[in-house]
């Protein structure tokens, strides 16, 4: 699949070429991550249309939950620790929500602060919870690119909540995020 994004300065194609790699490194954009969330939402739509009411769909770490795994119990979604691949930073309990995390620990410094042209300062990862995966994913990426200021931005978005893991390995979250945090 290919897609293109046109900006005031360049046109980018999702096919990996030297040109798009240079453009992305210098502040360009690619849509692969957004397409993953969109495809996961499409898959969830197929499940919904088939009258599936209780499921957890994991698309490479982006998660959509519907209903409950059993009556009275929420889905538990683990958020990977950005430094320790075999550890969890937090666990969420969700029903009928989407969860997306952005950071540099899987793919390297692929998200940059457009104001500096460098990786975001002071943040290791950013998780967003909300009703739509495509929006949660886009918001997590944007908040991560904002660095420490991303948490305040997310707090102002109706229906979405966020958790930032700082460079000091501290969890900082919006007031709404606390309602999803589970004991683990």
C-alpha cells in the first residue's frame, strides 16, 4: 500500500526510498502509522458487523477493546516499558476504548519535534486512550513530538486521556487517565 502526503515544502511517498528517508529525517511525514490504526478500526468494524460484542484487537501494540472478556471484568491492556522490553510501565483496564502508544523504543528516533528537527526532549513514550484508535494514535504521536508539553495538550482534548513516561522514568498522566490505571 502506498499513500502520499503533500505539504508546503515537499511531497512524500510511503514507499521507503532514500528521498523519503531524508525527508522524514528533516521534518517530513509518513502515513504508515496512521494506516495501521485505520486498518485496525476497519477490522473492528467487520467484527462489529458480525455481532461480535466482546473482543480485544491488538494491531502491533495499538489496541481496540469492545465489551468485556467476561461479565463484570474489563480488558487489561499492558503498556510496554520504554527501556525494558519485558516489563510493563502500566496496565490499563478498558471497555469500548482504543489505546495507542508512541515513542522511539521500537523504531528508533522516527518522530521528531518539528520546531527543533530533533527527537522530542524529556519524554520516552506517550500513551493515549480514547474512543477512536486512529485519533488516539495520531494524538499519541503528536503529543510525543511535543515533548513534555504534550501532556497538557492531551488534557485539553475531550474524550481522550494520556500518560507520558519522562526521561527520568516517571509516569505523568492527565486526570482522566487515572480512571483506567489498574493495579498490577
